[in-house]
């Protein structure tokens, strides 16, 4: 009797295994393209035969150059969520940044420097650098930005891009190389000069640098490659996937403001929207005894309509 029960149990287990295997195989074949093949594959990434930064050739024939680029390409390609969001966000801010770079005779590739510096966000570094271009307080003031209790123009994309251009032009005049100008944005002009004098080398690619500066250009180059050839690195976006620039109108004022929230209401927007488009306003009020002119950006309809609708519903 025990043998019969054991045989029946064994037969039941075998049937269950066969049915289970068929069930999961059918599910895999149905849900994943290419039948049971792995849908997502981690593969080495293509390195181009030639590459330039701001018109200056990248010496990919040097093994440590191509391998450093390969490293940063892998990091940025397989860090999907961050890279995807930055690509979508870049379409909102690149048109403004590109225009300012062009007016100042700065190569277009420098827009990618802003991407790796801040992720196109008004962030603050541990050292106290702020804004899209990560400017220190002293540097910002040196290049004409207002930084005080009420206004910090490092948070203005427009003003900080102008200041960054001034720095880059000064650096290019010093080194005669856009590649070195970009590296100096990280290490400082004095820092790069120190390494040039110490090592008797003038090329970024031939200098032994600290890890952050040594990676800096390769991070810019990897960003450039991915943004300019997204499908080659597994990113498929259509035009509607990108965040669009939001049209604004400018309100000029040269007076003090007692309450920016009241000002926002008068303009038909929320305080939140006012701060989104003017993050350089650092207090809820503005003391302007010297009658300095400020230009406040106000989003155009329909982007400002939610606040108006809310006020209408109250009535």
C-alpha cells in the first residue's frame, strides 16, 4: 500500500514539474521579445574612431584616453534613470545656454559642462559652489554677479552662463586650448598652471591630475556622445518626450518689494512659479535702495493658468 502511495506521489510531482516548466516557458516566450532570450543585455559600448572637443582632437590612439572614455560612457549609459531625465531636461535649457555661448564665442560643446557640473539644477556643492555652473561666491562676484542676502545671481541660468563664459574666455586666453579651459573650470587656472610647471607638459591628456580633474573631460565627452547619438547607447526618445522651453514675459522693476508672494499674485501666478523662474530671489522681500533694475520672468499662458483657475474657483 505504501509503495502505491509513493508511486502516486512521485507521478504527481513529475506532472507538476512538467506543467510548471511549460507554464513559465510560455510566460517568458510571451512577455520577452526573441522568445526566451534575455530582453536586456549589458554590452561593451562603441567608441568612435575619431572624436573632438570644441574642435580639438581627442587622442583616442592613447590607450588611457580610450579606456577613460569607455569608463565614463559605461557609467552614464547604464545609469539609465539619471541620464534619461537629464536628456529630457536638457531641451528646456539648452536653447538659452547655446545662445549665450554663441554670443560669447564659446564652443557649443561647453553646454555639456553644465550638465556634468550640476545636472542642470540649482544645486549646492559641499564646497559652497552654487547653481547650474557651480560658481563659488568670490568667482561669481569677480565676473559681475550680485551675491548677497536678497539676490544670488548664481541661481540665474542666464546670468551664471554669462559669468561662466567670461571665465572660460580668460582661461582660453591663458592656455590657448579649449580642452585646458574646460579642465581649468574644475581645477582652476592656478591649479592647471601648477601641474604644467611641475610636469613640463601642456596637454590635458598628458598631465597626471587628481581623480576628479582627470575624469572631467571624459565625463563631458561621454555626455556629448550619448546626447548626440542616443540610439547608439540605448536611448530612444521622440520629440514629445523632451521637456520644452516655457515662454515667459519680462517684468522690469527698480523698486523694493515688500512681499514676493503678493507680487506673484498680482502677476497671476503662484509664489512657487515665481521662484521656479526666478530662483535667484533669495528672500520673501527685496530691499532695493539703490533703485537697481531687475528683470523678473513670468510664465506665459497656459503655463500660468492653474493659479488663475484656483482664484476663480474661490469666487
